[in-house]
C-alpha cells in the first residue's frame, strides 16, 4: 500500500502517465513513444534516478491581456 509522503523530485507533465501506469503495475503498457519517465519506484521507497533539471514555461502578466499585432483572440467552446 502506498503511504502518504512528500518528496522534492522534479516531475514534468510527460512523467505523469508513465508514473501512474507504473504505480498501477502496468509498466509493460507504457507506449515506447512516451517521452516521460516512470518514477513509480519513488512511491514504493525504492531508489530512482532523479532529474537534475526541469524546464518551466511562464508568461508575464502584462503580456496575457495584450494581443500581438496581426493576431485575433478566439475562444473555443467545447461541446461538453
């Protein structure tokens, strides 16, 4: 059983799916084309190769409301 805990591992979005599949014991179902890593061993107190870097994307607030010249703001409403 997985026990609650905290950790400072640097996970990125591509790591979520392979890690969740690994936690569920479905490592063999992780597609070969997946770019993320399976860090499931972390949840079972086993050693993992920890990433040393992570890429973050961000936007400064003033830029959020400004539409660059030549572009239109378009909102898409999903059917659900």
